[in-house]
C-alpha cells in the first residue's frame, strides 16, 4: 500500500495574526508550523505501517505551498514519511478551495496512492472540506472526522463522529481519509530523524509538471471575491445584576433565559 | 430557482442545523425573488411524503427525494449536482455539521464552484447573496461574493436557526440519480452510536462551566445540578482541571476544547483570555462571580455579581419549577 | 529574624545532575563537528562565522562529517525566546557581514535624537540635559532581537548550519575531564515526570567543541561554572525587564530613557532601574521597565510597575490611540566585569549574556554577544585545524583584548553603587563615568540577589487592567505566544513551602503569574487584619505559564529548560 499524506504549513496558532490590508487576505509572513492536525495524519500512516496487517511500501508527504513550505515537508519526514513532494508554482497563489483541491488532486494523481490521509482542519480557516474536495476530483470515496481507523487488505474500517453520534463505516481503498485529533497521539521526532530529514528525497513539481490547467487555479481562477472586511457587529453591552435578594435575582435570570428560548 | 439546501434526517427527524438552513434559504430566496428547495436522501420508509412535505413549513417550496445510502456524503453530492444542473439553482446552502461540510465540499469540487465556509450570516444584496464569515478569532468579518454560478454557502455550526415561515406543504418530487462509482465504495455498518463519554462537550447546546470561584471540588455538584435542570453538560477551566477538581475532557480554553453552545453559564470563572478563546462564540454568556471586576463581565451578556453558593442552588430550583 | 531567599535553596545540584558522561550506546550517538547551544545573537554569530571559515577550508569542513555545525535552540526557532530593548551598536554586524549595507539589516535604523528624564512622581518629568553619556545612542540601531534572531537564523541555515529548534540541551557530556557534547531533552513526559504514550528520549549529541550561548541564566552554563569552578568571587546579579511593543498613530522621534518613578529609590527599597522607550520605525514603539532583582519589597511587581509607568503623561501621550501588539519578559545579567566567569574549559566556551557580557549602565549586550560568538568561532576553527579542542584559552584571550573587556571594565563598579540608593548612587556613578571608571576606583563587590532580605511593604497603586492601556499578566502571557500543554512536567525547582513574605515576593515578581498564593492561605495568614509574614505557605504553581525569563533563579529557585518548543514565541520583542 502506498500512502500519501497531505500536509500544510500554517501560521502558528498561538501567535496573533493580522490581515494584510493590501491583499485583504491573511498575512502569512509570520511564524509558521506544520498544521497540528496533519501530524495526526502522519502518525496514522505510521501506525498502519507498524500495525503489520497491511504492507506499506511508502509514506509520501505532499504539500502545495510557497517555497518556505519545504519546512512542513521536513517536519513530516522527521515524523516518519519516506520522502516528500512539493508542488509550488506562482500561478497557484490565491487559489480558492476548489482550485486548491484540484491542484492537490493532480499532484496526487501523479503519485497514484492507495490511501490519502490528511488532517481534517487547519488553524488558518479551512475546515473539514479539503479532503472531500480532493476526493471528488480523484473520484475516490472519502470520509471526514475519522477518529478510529483499521486497515485491512483492500479496505478500511473507520469510526467517525457525525451529527448523530459515532458511525462505523467500511470504505474501499483507494480512499481519502481526513482524521480528527482524537485519533492518536502523534509521536515526537527523534533528534536523529530531525537531522536526517534534510537528506530524504524532496521532489519539487511545478503546475505544468502535473498537468494543472492554468485557468483553473490562482487568483484569476478564483470563484469567490472578498468584498470587504469589517469589524464584527457591536455586541450590546451585557446587563449586570448585583445580587441582593437572591430570590429576586434568580427570577430575573429565569425570565432572561426564557426570553431567549433557553428553557425549552 | 434560487437556493437548494440539504436536509439531513435520521429515524424520521430532521437535523436542527438542516432545518436552520432551510429556514434561512426560504427567507433569503424571497429576498432575491426566487424560491428555496431541499434535497433529502435515504433508503427507508421514514422518508414519507408527509415528512418531506413538512419542510414547507420552514420555507422550502419543493423537496427532491432520492433513494440512496443514508448518512454518507458522496451520494448526496451526486443527487444535488444533478438537481442543480437540471434545474439551474444559483446557490446551495448548508447548515453546520459534518455531513453539511462534506456534501458542500464535494459539491464545490463537482461543480468547480466558489465556496465560503464557517458562514455566520447571509444577506441579500442586489439580487445576489453575500456570505459573511468571521476570521482571526472572530475579530473581523469578511463579506464574500461569488463569481459565476452556483455559489456554495456552508454555515458554521448553529449559525442558522430553524424558523417556521408559515408556508404550506412543499411539493415532493422523486429523483432518480445514477450514483458515481466512487460514491458506492463506502458502506455504513452502524450509524449514530453515542460514544463512551456520556456527553460530548463540543456538541452540547447548554454548558454550565465551573472555575476556581467554586472554592472546592465539591462545588461542581452545584454545576452538575444546574446542568441537569437545564438539560446541558458541565465544563471546567484549566485551573480547576489542574487542581484535579474535574476531568481534562471537560476543559475549555486555549489548551482545551473550543465550544459555541447556545448558552454558556460560567460560575466562579474570572474570564482570563486563555479561557475566553475557548468559549467566546457562545450565543449567550451568563456569568456568576463575586468579584465585580472580573474580566468575564466585560463580555458576558448577563452578569450576576454575587455568591454562587447561594445563587446556583436557587437558580436550579427555579429552572426546574419553570420547566415543570 | 529576616527572610532571605537564599535560606530556601531549590532542590537541585546542577553540577551533579547536569554534567555527566554520555548515556546512549556509541552507535546511537549523533556526531557533529561543533555544537552551539542557544540560537541568540552569540550563538548565531558563532554559527555564521564558523560556516564562513569552513567555506574557506573545505578539507577541514569535510573532516567534520555530515553535520559540521549544529545549533540547538529550546524555543520553536531562533527568535522565539529572544527579548531585549534594544539599541544595538553596529560594530558586530559590520564585522560579520562586511559587504552588506546597513539598510538591509533587519533593524529599524538609527535615531537622531535622544532624551533622558527623571520622573520624580507620576505627573512630572525633568529632562536631564545634556544627555548623560551612558544614554547617548548616536549611530546605534533600534533592533527587535527576536526579529534579528530570526534573520540570523535564516542566514545561518543558508550557510549550511543545522538549526535544531524545539531542542533543549539539558546535560553537558563529559569524558576524561573534557566536554564532548550535550544531551538533548526528553519529550513526552507527563506532569509527574512519567513517560506518556508518545515519549521520546533525548539524544547524546557528540561534538569536538561545544559553545554555550544560552543567554541569561544559562542552564548548562550554570552547571559548567559549578563543575569547573569557573565562577568569579563576585556572584552574578540580575535585572528583570518587562517590555511591550505598541503600534502607535504618531511616530516617536527620539530614544527615551527614564529613571526613578515608579520605582522607590531609597536604600530601604533599593529599586534600581529605569525604563526605555524606543521608536521602531514610523508606526511602532518598544518600551520596557528594567529593575534590579536585589530589591526588597515583596509587593513590587515589575509587570505592574510597567503598567503604572504608562499612566505617566510622558508615556501616555506616546501610546495614545495605539494598540499593544507584543509583550515579554527576560532577565539581564548585571554583575558586569567582576562577576564574569572564566570563559572556557576543556572542549567548551561560554559566550554572550550567559557569560555576563552585558554593560548594564549603557544597556548594551547584543553586539558584545555577537563579537564573542565570532571570537569563539575563530578560536575553535584554529583549534580544529590543530585537531585539539581541549585548550580553548585563545578564545578567552580574544575577549580580553577586545572592547568587551574594555567597556565592561570601565563600568565595572557602576551598577553596584546603586545599592546605596538612587541619588547617592547616581552621583557616584556620574563620577565614575566622567572619570572613565578611574574614580573612585577599587572593587565594589557584587552580591547575590538571593541574599537580600525580604519584607512586605504597603500595597502599591498599580492600575487596574482595562485591556486597553493596562493589562493583566495572563492576557500578556497569551500575547507572548505561549501555548504550552497543561500536563507538561514542572521545570522549576523550588521549595514549595516558604514564608508568606517570600511567597508574595515570588508571586509579584513573576511576570507570568506562575506562582500563586491560594486565597485560603492568604485568608488564614491574616491575624487581626494584618498579614503574618512568617507564616508558612503552600505555593500553587502553574509552570505552563512560564515565559522562562529567569527571575526565579536569581531569587531562590532554579529554572531548568522545559520541553523543547515550550514557552513563548516572541515575534517583535
């Protein structure tokens, strides 16, 4: 089985982020990290390999991003990936969700994986969707929010949390699985692995290398337009009650709750 | 036809976020001079004409019903793609929730459409829909427009409230859809099991959270009683989890869980930012604290300055009485 | 009977615990040419200079193996744990990057004007003209050392240095009396030190030469000083600096230093220090308060005193309409010349703040650190060529013949005189400065901050945090980018049962609210409304708040490196 893990370099969650007033997009020039959710995906791949039920020939880390995204790949390799692929091209900058999924699907096609794993969300705004988008372009079955996964020959048995509780779903490979952070506890890389990461093969690919059509991606290919950025609506200042007669106070609270239909 | 929505159902009941999406679609469709419809997908008899038609109450004029596996997203994508292409819908609107996210995402790819996620509000402007989504920890809101059709709107969890519009029964239309090959590769083995943990903090609509002001671990009994009366769950701050008063699974904050329930009642919590970032999107925030200077009062909707040991039990009683 | 922190020593024996033979079997050990501990100005300058020298000598470079130069940094990356004022003298940057025009440096350029004010109270400001010599900053660059660290880190990587972030060096490896490398810290331990499911032990990193550039309160530096008896007779002293960076609508056109208020300068309180306010370009301002840790009143909180400073009209005017965008805290070694340890031992050298190479009266240290790093690289390069890195005295000699020695010698007694109080101290300091350090001469001993006795003074008038101009500690810790996991083991060695006056001192001293006196304990300590200062208190500790400033080490505890990657992630400090 060949596993490709999609990873993403994102701004550090603990560092305050700012909007770039010129591009009206997130200022990504600051501190970055490998998306923490993707470390769970890499760990999941490693556990399939170490589990022994299925033969894993290769774990390949794949990313789409600017030049600096190679750091996310080094981190992924230090966590266990055998090699990495970096899709980077100026024409891809400003791609919207659909275009990003399309571009990732094209680079994944060139690798022909049996299983694609990724973290279900990232701290920079994209939630629960990129896996499903990539899967549709690849015409593979997909599941999101998977928190338990057992691999067998030809299929996976997954547990995922949806609207009505936990679903158990069997899914044939090749498939795209987005994992939640509850699925495992990612390992820490050893110092040796961190230092060795630079030496593992890293292939850089351009958009044309993988057959991406220029008009489907990038700023001009975007199907949404940001009209403006505004401060959030002024929250009305809250009411304060000084408790003197607790009986009275409690009555006021109950009517307040009732007004807002919170006692249904 | 303007707006198509997806109504998820389970054992004869429609999901609340789906009803919210249908309600929102109904209202918005009126504002842009069109109509709203819903798609339901399932295999069982519980998808009766009556059940489907009831979506009209929430603003759907038509309901497309398809027979395909339940609880999985990709078959729904096939159905909705066909309906949108055949009938020319301009927007697809989804309520928050995993299937909403997955279906909306798959549809985005299928139709090469523009999509906005985590949407908290939608407004009609010059015959178009503009989606609003918060960014940067809710410190700013972005207005997003669509290029071409259709435009896909995926709401944040609980962003849209179900509201009956007073409409009559919707027209129920059965559609026949040839599923894509890959949409048949997943099989539901067991649907909708509740987990080992009794309650999922992140999904609870009402949370009663306790902090250091409770004074001691036993103080959580007061929170549990009130939560029981309100029909909610109990949450905790980092400080009390550190002190061993409550388990880590209930911790809210920067290093715990992030929640956005309809009601967050904070008892004995000062409101330090490490906690605030985990619950600031709660719809209604009520705080009880004996310190009038506690930062939590700066962002609570209702603040009570007083002794929680007196207030919580009395409040529990009053809530029980009111609910009857 | 007075309470002094030194009577409550932390449960730790640095020489025994942190110096020892390699642990891993030989095949598992990682071999590098030179290992540098610390990604600050000293460490990075050393790394870059070494890379420059090795480029000229490819054969030597090859002989060092796959990894000729490795730098370990306990923060997320170089810069994450760096904090300073700062006004940097340009000499070291010019030396390290001779071809690079100053306009391309990652700094905010020079500032033509400077001003010094004596603040007698919270309303008035008396300008001191002309600007006293230590405060003149003509030609110096306003610098964010966090940004400088990031930039230097990138240059180092470009030059082939292996930068290992999120890696703490916890132990010095020694064989036959020679330092042969360092051991990296474990990861994945729980609150009580137990191994969690993803536990990863550290590794032995073997090197022919080790450079300790750990900055203030260097962990291995402290262990090395004890093990090899490198310490001077005069103990090191420290200042605690807390700073903020503000975005401001009106550009500031001068470098400002203030003295006195809100600090109490009488000998009873001995609060030596002052503030700095530096323009960072047109739209930002860096400001901070620096206070000697030999103060006595348990009520002093440097963080809150900084908030108080911002209410002074002089400062309020500068930040009006602005927004706070950064916060941080760090200690500065201030013992100067007399307190500097010996700078080398077999196989090892110490450079930068870790060796106390700071000139506190002029608030300069970055360029000294970089010069020292460059000297270390040059001395080690020569030693490597001779294939003998046991004797590194050439490094100490270079430092001795440099401006590091000259400048710190000149101010050698200046800081100590302030223990006599501000005015007397100020007068003497002026004499020293004017006389180039010759008068009154002699050797004014430094003293260990922890030997200063503590008392509980009156409550201070710190402003209530309003979230706009004044801020509480927790939201400040949040702004520093600290998101350390809650179940991290406690990295602070401390006696946890101490008298109330010491507990309160720690609580107020710590800018990150790590130490707290539980409400019940405070209530119980009251007799007739007065606090009993000697009552034994059980401290409550939240180590994950820690921003690793080092203040606790100066006042009776000991900071050890937490898991690599923990702590703040400074961007603009």
